[in-house]
C-alpha cells in the first residue's frame, strides 16, 4: 500500500489511484525490490536466488 500511495503522490499529488500506479507498485515489489521481496511474497525460488 505504501508503494501504491507513493506512485499516486508522485503522479498527481495523491488525488487518485490509477491502474498505472498499481502496475508500478507491483513491479517494484515483485521485480525491482530484490531477493527479499521475492522471498516474502512467495516468488519463485529462481527469482529469489537471482
């Protein structure tokens, strides 16, 4: 939720949430966030070791 709020704040001052904000937050959590997030979120073992 924090990442979603940050994306919304950066885009329009937090006035609304759009699908692009959700996509950005998910991408950050699942791919850009690194090995810890992959493990915490149950990502594939190969991703966690990557």
